[in-house]
C-alpha cells in the first residue's frame, strides 16, 4: 500500500533521487541539510510503500516572524 510519507530515511530519499532520470542535485537530502543550516525549513514528501519511494516532492521555505517595534 502506498502512503504519503514525510519521514523517509535520507538514504531512501537519496536513492530515489539518484535513480530518477529528471532528478537534480538540489533535490538531495544533503542539499536540504545545508539549506536548513541557514534557516530554511525543509519538507520532503514522498509517495512511499513496500520499502521504496514511488514519487517525491521536495520543498523548502523561509518564514520570518514580524518583529514588533518596542
């Protein structure tokens, strides 16, 4: 059964990305880790099941809270 997963192991994520013919280095987990080190929130969604990924959707965003003047 396939389910949407947000917590695939990085090895599984990277294996899927490496095997995909249209993959890009900016979709790899290490790239997301680097972005996270600079304040980005990284989300990785995958359609997964049966111990393998069937589809993926990497995403990242940067949100800043408004600072109130005191």
